[in-house]
C-alpha cells in the first residue's frame, strides 16, 4: 500500500494556474493510487467550475451540516471518465457561495478541518490552497517543506510571493520553537536567552534591517554566542533539511524561465532565507490553448481522450506505476552535521548551476514535450521525491495543529532545552 501523503499546492499570488495544476496533477496521481483533491480556495470555487461533475455535498455540508468530510467527496461522472481510468479520483468542492465558517476559519473549525483531512480515505490528498499568506494558508502548509509552489515566468511578483511563503514557513517554525512562553521557556535562565534569540530573529525577518540578512548569518551569530551547542546544531539541521518544491506554469523556454523566474527565486531564497535549503524544480507546464479550453469546457486537459500517442502514454503510465512502488522505501536520513560543517558547505553558485542543469535535463526529456504529458512528468518526479526522500521531506503524512507542530519540532530536534549556561540539554519526552 502506498504511504499516505498530503501535498499542498500554493502560490503567493492568484491567477498563476494553481488550480489548473492541482486538478490535473491529482487526476494523474489517481492513475497510480486513490487520490482526493480538496478545494480550500474560498474565493473562486474553481475546482467545481473546472470539472463538470454534479456535486451532492461540499464543504458547506461539512461546516454547516456536520457531514463527515469523506461523505463530501465527489467522483467523476461517466461522461468525463468513460473508460474508468480515473475511478480512484475524487474531489471535495468548496461551498458554492461564500460562507463565513470557511472564509474566516475559526481555530476550532481549522482543527476540525485538519483532523478530517488527515482521515480522508486516499493515498494522496492534494490541497488547492487560496493565494496569499494568511493563517488559513500557513496552518495548512507542511512544516518541513514548502509543498508544491506554483509560479510563472510572467509574474515577477508571484515569484517573490512564492519565496515569501518559504520565508514565512521557516520563521513560523522557529518562532514556535523559540517562543518566550513556549516549550523551551521552562528551563532556568532560558528566558533571557530566548529573548536574545527572538531579538535576532526579529532582525533577520525584517527585510528593512540588513544587519542579519538571513538565517545563515543568524546561525553564525548563534554559533559565536553558544558554540556548537545542540540547540544551534538542531537549528542548522532544520534549515538544511527544509525542502522547497516548485512548478513553473506558462513555461516559455529554458532561457526565459531561468532568467525571469528560477534565478530570481533562488537568489531571493539565498539572500533572505538561507543558501542551504534544497530547491527542487518538479517540472513545467507550457502555455497552451488546450489547457485553457479544457478548463473552460469543464473537462481538464488530462481527461481529454486522444486518439493517437497511446504508446507514449502507456510508457508514461508504466513509469508512474514503477515509481509508485518505490514510494514505500524511503532513504535513511542524512547524518547529523556540526554547525560549522553546515556553515562551511554553503556555495551559492552551486545551487543556481544545479537549477540550470535540471531545466536542461527536463528540456531534453521527451516526456516533457507535449502539454498533456507535462503533468505526467511532474507526477513522476513528485513520486520519485516521495520514494527517495525521508518522509515529510516532501508533502506530509499528517497535517498538524500548532500545538502538535511544536511537540513534533521538539522531538525532531532531539528534544532540547536551554540550561543556565546557554548550553542545551536533553529533556525526557512525556
Ligand atoms: N498552462 C496554461 N496554459 C493556458 N492557460 C492556462 C494555463 N494554466 C492556467 N491557465 C489559465 O489561467 C487562468 C488562471 O488559472 P487558474 O484558475 O488555474 O489559476 P489560480 O492560480 O488557481 O487562480 P486563483 O488564484 O484565482 O485561484 C485560467 O483561465 C486558466 O484556464
Ligand atoms: Mg485557483
């Protein structure tokens, strides 16, 4: 059985093709294992507008009528899936009209939604999030990676906004761990150290203050203050293990995409967040009339029947299935590194060259040449990431409430507390 993963699709700005990607990506994954797409974008209800399926129950019924979420799933009607190839696909539609419970999720409703999503009966759960960066988006994103970010070479602001999501996610995590009334605050003498750390974090996060430009500089300061203490090392590992995954929509050539989107994205992350985080390009989707027409006719491009090219399709599906089997054997986590190893291994040039290499490799891969195959290609790379990276490095097994997140972070950071000398000591877990 394929391990369950929840994969978010987010973008800092609207209109970049997030829903188009999420729908076609979920449909493609459904060829491999049961997949549910949840439309969490209250603004446009675009999933139900893009798939011509009669919706019996949606998130209105979940929030207002107390229906379990798995009773709000809509399968494809026969006219969209005459061959039954997509019978393992279903979606949870957003309410037809805006309702307060969904537009402004209360804490209680957010926790209820998180718990229900965690229990959906599927191997892959894809969340189409609304654009922007409010708590409703942040709390649903994974904590150890970015989920899938979508942006395009045509909207520089969307590229910047995608980088802001990564920044916000990492800082949310650090703020929780180092909060002055959080889990590290009980130890004697901790409060002044936590205050110092928070003061430093304020400076890193403030892009108008360039005294500590990013988390690597922050780490260097901490290293000077506390030495290679476990708490500093845990921080370094948290940053180095954070994975960023993105998809380029409206792709218009390697050179253009590199100059207009990939390079600015990588540079922003390096200068404002860290030169160490791993950035993975999962693939691109070309700008195509067929994609847009598929949306307008409410038959997403991946569902369009084609009379030719079956051979190619079979090959891609065989690849997909082979890769899905791999998803059960995650690689062992990387060995622990000292903070100084981390700081010494930063090479900003390497990251940009890697990105160019990936773009070129994709360009040469025949599976990426036609628009319908773009989604299979991305799904193939995503399944490969799920299979080869440690769990939670890409996507997440469970969504966590802020309290659960804090507990998980402490466990993963070898459970640390500050003692009065500024060193870290292990605390037993409850
Ligand atoms: N690869 C593509 N080729 C052509 N048109 C596209 C492509 N991707 C998206 N579009 C079109 O761009 C528009 C925006 O797409 P979509 O609704 O998926 O974006 P979104 O990011 O989900 O927007 P919103 O923020 O409003 O939810 C739609 O009209 C869609 O048909
Ligand atoms: Mg959308």
